[in-house]
């Protein structure tokens, strides 16, 4: 996965799963709800924007594009920080683990960053061992 496609994937996931100002992320049919904002956010991240600029961009999307008042402006700060981390992950080419076995193998080898990994676990949700 190249840097740009990895970043697009991470940004999409953060917007839909975490930011979700419309509260639609419980419906997988709405998974593309925020897709039109990804390119602008990726360009902003790649231009060197700081957390404040990214948070302001999220605020403008809500007010101007979605026509809503932000529920929690502090939440936009948190999401902006997450987006900046996603940019670093993509830039450094850190890739998600594809399985619990791969994650544990990489962990035992000393790796500690697994952002973007979606691992199926047993009922306990614990990756022990």
C-alpha cells in the first residue's frame, strides 16, 4: 500500500468511525458519508498543517458543508490530533496488522505501532500471548 492510499484509508476510517458529526457510523450503508472531505484533509495534512488548522477545517466542514453546529469543538481538536498521527503513520509506512498472529509476531519482534489494524478476536477481545 503506498503512502497516499494508506493515508486516505486512515483518514476515511477516522472520519467515519470517530469524528462522525452526523451520528451515522452505526449504519455500514453510510460508510461513504464523509468521503468527499478526504482529499481536502489529506492535502491539508501533507501541506504541514498543525492541529489548530486541521480542527478549524473540520469545524468549517460541519458548519458550511453539513449545515450543522459542532456538537463538541473540543472533539474536533482530538480528531485533528488523530489525523496528524495518521499522517505520520502513513508517511513512515507503518502498515496495519492483518491478523492476530501477525500482530503478535511483529510485537514480539519489537514493533509497537499497529494503528489501523482491525483484528478479529475471540469473545474476550483480548490478544494474549
